[in-house]
């Protein structure tokens, strides 16, 4: 806040965000999220992480904590642009890749395919593709990213889901 504890920083952000979950039947869902935004006043801020692409302010609606956000996006991009357009897509079903391994995967509740894209003036596009597994206790996902159509990195995310089910 400008003026609090001698702070001189202020910024304004305008953002549009839409998310929806479509049920396709028993334990099959498509979740998507689309958004765009712009920082209209950044004159006084330097080296601040605005956390453009988190979803802490969104209502709960996705079946996991992994979907709907970027997993591998480098933090330096958060401050590099005054505007952005992003989209996320998740398809989940009980058995996608592990169907033939059912006797070994009896604890797997569902599997997920993740696709995310981001466009900013110096990063167009940024893409992430991932595969995830959900159980009653945890969610796990593996992701691959690309920046400006070049390979970015590979990473994974693991979250506990002890009290959400």
C-alpha cells in the first residue's frame, strides 16, 4: 500500500478470469480456465513478484491442486510483461494410460492430462503438457514445458490430499 511504512510502490491490475468444470459421466471431467490481464500502473515497482498466474483467489472447483496453474513457469516472466493471455485445460478419467495395469493400480482414483498455454509480448507461446495420477491420499504430476517453441524443462509436482476427499 502506498504510504504505509514509507512505501512508495503502487500498481493496478485488470484481469478477466473464467473457469468451468464439465462432467462427462462417472468420474470423467473436463476442466478449463481462461484468463487475460494487464498491469496498468507499474511506475513505482521494481523486482516485485506479482504472482500473475497463481489461483489463490479462485473458488475451489478443480479436483486437484495441480491443474489450472503453471507448474514450470520461471519466476522471471512474472515481472517481464504488462499484459498476458493464458489458458489451462485438464481432462480426467479413471483409466487413461494405466488401464492395462488395473491389478497393479487399484489405488489410483483417476488420471489426468494437463495442457496450459501462455502468451506475453516476449514469451509467445509458453506451453506446458503434463500427465497426472490421483489417489485418495495424494496427487502426482509430471510436466514438460516449451518457451517460444523451444524445449524448456521437465518437472513434477506432488501434493497431499488427506482431508479433501
